C-alpha cells in the first residue's frame, strides 16, 4: 500500500524546548527492544564515549565534521577520533563547543558550534536531531522499526559531515561474521523523489528468534541516506582518516566479509554542506540532510496462539510487500511523521505543565520513548497484537505486572494499544493452553518466544495478576465508553465511518493518509458495542480470575507481588487492596454484558471486603498509615494500588453505594462523618497523603519500611491520589534524583532515595514500567474528566486520622 506523502528537505531545525533536567542517559534511536541506541554520557560531551544499546553494551555509531579550509576535523558523536593520528597528518583533530542536549517525547537534539576558519566570521552550528516519532493517531507509523537522524548545518563556510555504523547493530558477539551490501534505489517516477542510498548489514548465519545478551541475532540493519551523499564500506580507521584528509568518501564497497571487529568494517556516508552565505538571515545559510536507521525482521515473534505455534509477521508487512517499499515510504514520510510526533509532544508538554511542573514535563518526555522501546507490533489489521519485552529484569513477554505499571501511558496516549497488549494473554488463555485458575504471569519466559506455560509453572503472582487484568480490563472498557472526554484526546482524531467487519473487537482501519479510525466514543454507540464485544468473547476468563480473588484476595497467602525483588510475603496490605478493587471492577464488567446477577454478587463481595480491609486489617494502631502486611505491626507501605480506586471512578459519589457498617455488623453509637468517596474511605486517602509527606527522602518516596529504595512508577501512582502539596514535593524529589543519580544506564525505576541515588544492588534499566509516570495525566482524563475533582478534599487539610477501636486493627489476625 502506498499513501500520498509530503516530503521536502527540512528547511528549519526541529525545535525542542530546552530541557530542565540532566539525566545520565538519553534516547537517540529507540524504537523496539532491538533498535534501542542511547547517549550514555548525557551529562558529558558526546564524543567521550560510544553510544550504547540499552544493556550498556557499546555500539559503533560515529559522527565527524570537517572544515577543509582549516584542515581540521571535529568528533561529534562516539569516539571516531581514536582512529585518527595525533601527528604527522594533513589535518588536525580539535573539539567543537558542545551546547548540550535537549529532548521532548520523540526528539533528542545535540547542538554544537564549529569555529570559522576566518576569525572575522561567526561560528557555524551543527545540530544532530534524532527522531523516533510517537504517533498515537497512526499505529502503522508507530509499528515501523526505524528512526530518523537529521543533520542541520547553519553557517557561512563549507562543512563536511561523516557518519558510520558498525556490525554491533546486528549482533552482540563481536566475533560473529557479518555480510553487507550497498543499494541505490531506482529513479522515482516523481522528479521530487531522488534515488536513496542504503547500506544493508546482517549476520552471515542468522539465528532466527534468538537473543545473545538481549541482542537479536537475526534481522537486517538498513542505513539510508539521500542521493547526494558519498558512501564507502571498509576498515573503520581507514575510512575515518580518508574523510579527515579529503572531506569525502570514495563510493566503493569492501567485499571482504568478516567478523564485526576483524579490521572493523563500518558502513559510512559523507555529506558536503556548501554554505554560500547568501541567506538573508545575517548572511548565514542552512542545509540539512536526512538519514534513517532501521532494523528489519520477519518473522518478529513466535506465539502460541489459538491456532497453535505461529511465526508472527510484523504488522507493517500487511501494508508493504517488502522492506524496500516500507523504508522508501518511511524516508519520504518524514514531514508527516514529524508533524504527528510534534503534535503529541506539544500536547504532552501542555498537559504535563498543567498537571505538574517543568520537571514533570521533562520526566514524561524522558519516559515516553522508553515505554515504546519495549514494544513489537505484529499480527494483521484484523487482529493487531503488541508483544512487550520485560526489559532488563528477566525478559518475559507481555508480563501482566509490567503492562500494569505502564498502562497509564497507554491510556493517555492510545488505549487501543493497551488492547493490543492484552490480546496475546487473552487469546492464549482462552485457547486452553494455560492450566491454572488464575491469570498467567506472562505469555512467554523469554522474548521473542511467546510459547506460554503449559505446565502452569510461571512466576507465582496469582492475586497480583488477576487484580491487574481486571483493573486494566475495566479501564479499557471505560476508555471506550466515554461520552464527552476520552481517556486519550487522540481517540477522537480518526474517521468514525471507518469500520472493518471482523470477528475481532479492535480491528485497525486506516485512511489513505495512514491515520487510524476513531476509537470508542458515543457516535453510533461505537464504544459500548466494542467494549461489549470484547468482554463477551472472554467473559469466562474474567469470571474465573474474579472467582480466584473472591477466595484469596482479602487475606492473601504467602506469595509474590509485582515487587518480586522484595521477596515473598503473606497478608500484604497493598496486594489485598488490588484484589478487592479487581473484584469491584468485575461487577461493572459483568454489568456491561448483562450479567446482572454476577454484577450484584461481585459488588456485594467487594463492599464487604473493603470495609473489613480498612476497618480491621490494613491500618496501623495509631491510625496514621497503612501497614506493609496485616501482622507487621511497625511497618508501613506505599499504597500505590489506591490509584486504581480513583482511575476506575469508584471514589465518585454514587447512588448505588451501600451504607457502611462495621465488619461485625454492629453500627457505632456515634455515626462517623460520611465519606466523600464511595468505595475506599476518604480517610485512607488522607492519612496516606500525610504519611508520604512525613517519610519522603531526598530523592523521593521509599517503597516501604524495609528499605530506602523507591520505585518511580509506584511513586507516581501513589501521589497521583495525594494532595497537591505532596504531589509537588515528590515530583521535585524525583527530578532532583534524575539530575544527581549515579546510575549510568537508561532510566531506572528502582533506585536508592538517599546517598548517591544509585542502584540498590539490583540494576533495572530501560524498563517500560516508566509508563507509570503518566499516572497524573491518565487520572485527569478519567471519569469524563471528573476523577481529580473527586479528590479535592485532599487539599482541604481538615480531616483527622481515623480513630480505631482498641484491639480492632493490629489485633484482628
């Protein structure tokens, strides 16, 4: 399929507002688990270290700039200058002035100045602009495993730029043999589209669906540049030295295929920028050149689907016959992709500033690409699927308790993608391939093989995963059923008339510009019909999971929660709350499909359980905070699962709410002040908010009383339902941590809140759970925009901690 594209060489720099935070690592080319390249020394100059894969392994990615009139070459990215002699050459190696990095949700800009060869002239400016576009209105564009690099040059004198990549983009093993070829596309019928030049690099012997050190050992790197670049493949040192002497390359290919670091072969382009100084802007000219970097795989995933073990093709393969056509579209679609990504980034900045602060804006911008860097889009337009890698912790696939902390990002950005994430889990379990009576933990132990757990021996988190699925299920239903304000503003953007007749609930229909059809909503009752269709097909699963929670959620047995690194524990207060909210969620899911008897039953059970939980089990004897576990009398916990109560609108006043009675059935002599929340009592919200203020450390809110480490995703969940003051305090602490942490890998979600803010002995990095940072924004759009207003009492400061009868709290069990 081909869409009309509007490509013009960018005439202006992609503007990104200055970033207030200085994280240790920032994204450059981040698209999926295998196309994931980062600037690893973001607080330092970019030429002091090589860029890195998310694991920390260095990859060959170098950029040089040469000024022929000054016989000087400047490293811009990586360490290509290690290949250049310091003396005895016709050129000198010098260093530019680095003006720093700026970033938004899709773009990272690195900016430099290069001195003029004439002291009377101004310096030139070079910007390396990396775009991995987030396009919530275009699932097809989001599925393309490719990113853009635009080189912008402003100045009054000529500058030559050199870029090379090496074989570490296609294998983790430096000794593996690779093969390469150069390809120039045929002339286009359109005179506006000149032939492109592309390097293709792959392993000589690929290992299909296999990883080594988290790197894919199959697939082809495709590095594309414009028609007017020179090219060359050969030994890294020779090419870099030749460019430094001459400012160009020789348009030839070294055909001696060899190991990745055997006379290290690199694949290079050079571009000459002829700045003649005729521009009206102060005599300075501007030129730019666009490059793309892609990692193409087919198949992408092995999945134990309902029809058996299936090799899954990438989603883009339903629209393009081959990678050449796909990447030709991708290259010439730059302006469209940029506009869509810029729309998302601008809206995100606006919403983040209204919800939080400049710091919050930058935290979200830093998190967005990291979330999508764990995704791989597969399937067909009739049944699109997203496979999700549990990056850096254990490599599981579509781990339920990894999707759960990330799901605020998907609710805010595109709830349809949340449905695509859940579908592999639902399809697999509906097919009878999982034997347990609770939700599975993941759909496969090792990405990219979603082969399930037919022996039922996946990681044991039964209450956790059942609660997560039910909460996300109702959140997805609510995102479809909106009346006036959708969970994502982009849900309304598409054509409401586009609808595919299919047996699946969430088919992908696309207009001629590649824009998705609208999602959910009141038009023709589309949202409710989709929600009902989705739930009806899988209702037996939801009911089975809820039955497990009815038996096990109120007093959880010894088991893991999502924070499995903290170990097994019985009677977990926060885990029980998740299970109870899950039961309450099922009452609304049942009601949606007309199962009124089930709805009433689950509603009654959840009301009874929540009253017992808050009156008898959860709260400390002095009534000031929730305990870590019912019988851990001196403990406390971050009650992040309270977020779901408000996200699902259970806190809003409802005529169907039952009157509160004590767990023993006896009414108190003095009736308490009615709660302004309908499910979890407002006092729980208030005491937890106050407690977070009391226990906050330098770099944020510790997870619980056992350690001083924090989980950033849960911090945002927790303070999303706290007072404005507490929310601002914790965000400020997290921002301080981003600026000062000693961690040196892509953004971690687990860190020490004191000391140097480093790793607490566990090295999580680049995990998609940072989607939880979007909790504020997801909540603000929930309940037709009424969710946050329902928590306004938290800012009143007029509540007393709950007064509990003696012996009624810690002594219950």
